[in-house]
C-alpha cells in the first residue's frame, strides 16, 4: 500500500506542474488572464504562438505518459509479485489528470486534462490513443473547434477500447473504467465551451 501511495502522490505532483502557466511567465504574461484564461496548450498557442504552445502540449502529454510509465515500472520492480502493473498505471493516470486539472500550485485550478489524458492513454493502450488522435484530427479539421474535437474524442474512447478488446477477445474492465472517468472529466471541464457551442459563441481555432 505504501508503494502505491507513493506512486500515486508522485503522479499527482507530476501532473500538477503547470507548464502553460510557466510558459506564460517566461513570456512575461499571466496566461490565466488572457484569451480563454486556460493554462492549456490551445490557449498558449492562441496567445503566444506555436513556439510556446507546442512545447506546452508536449510537456503536458509527457506528464501523463511519465506518470503511467514510472508507476508501472515501480509495480514491476518493487512488487514483482503483482500480476498486473496496469492497475498501478491506471490509477497513476487518473491522479496525473486530476493534478493537471486541480494544480495545488495554482490554488487548485488548472487545465482541462486533454493532453495529459492523451499521454496516459498512449502509455496504457497505444492503439486506442492513435485512433483517438485520428478522431480528434478529423473533427478539428471539419469544424475547427478544439473543444468539440476534444470532447468528442473523449466520449468516443470508451467505445474504441471496447471494440479493440472485442477484436482481441479480451476485456480489460479497469482500462474501460479509466476511459469513462477521463471522458467525464474532459466533458465536465469543457462545460463552458459546450455552452458556448450551443449558443454559437465558441471561437474557432486561430493562431497568433
């Protein structure tokens, strides 16, 4: 239990690093007070351009990937009797996303968890993550709404995982449950965007 607690605490702290906010500080602005006010890569790209936004996305992605990878390695090395390190990875993924969304360094405020979730899922189930990326790109290309693409992808992922497991004649219930939790978090964090979409006031993506 102590090993698990340390892994989850570390995952939360890793996820809580606010790279978008730090990028803004490097550029001498408070990203929380410009654009949409979000510390995620989309707002950073809009305000500061791809020079800052792309690295922020990559670092947020690596937070989720790293949390899962490190936790699964801990489960394998420290507790070799565990038959499924995947559970360590799934719990670490949830903690990293929660840390990103509710960063203690920003008074428990943060981003919307899309990039961090993507990184975690890529480590847990690369094929599902790649399909999710394809869904995101298609919807974004058609509509140019980052929020719509993110929500639609998050909602589609549980179904994608079910189909992949069915094709492989497996059923990984914990991973499916993780995808449902992540979908709920992403939808909840995008509730203001969804409201603007319904009212036709959500801005399409443009870069500075």
